[in-house]
C-alpha cells in the first residue's frame, strides 16, 4: 500500500492489491504448444504457486519465466516434490 499526503491533510492509502491480482489472472497463450493458456495454479498440499499450460502441461515456477525454452513437464515437476501430478492437486489462482 502506498501512502500519500495531499495538501497537508491526513494521509490517504492506495491499495494496489486488486490491480496486481488482475495481472495474475491475465491469460497467457502458451508459447510452447500455441493451443492452450498458461494459468496461475497453486498446489493444494504445499501452497506452491506454478504457471501451467492447460493443454500441454508445460509448467513454470513464475510468470516471468514463461517461454518456450525453460518449461518443465507438470508430471515430472510434481513427481520431484513427491506428488502424483493430478490436476485435482491444483487450485486456480
């Protein structure tokens, strides 16, 4: 939250939470398969935030990393953290 003083009056606060959450919900076309969208998903058991293509299951650790070259397969990533890799283990963000 940013705090501003306007003309000597009491401070006002601006909450950017809603704006930032809109960035998270933006749809990103998957550059790997070109057929699905990459969505923010949270692993229910660990609260780990992932970016997953709903079509090809390419997975990234952050939105900034989403590109063709540096993805990991969803099933492989989940096996690496001791999970089964089922879609039911995720919740949309």
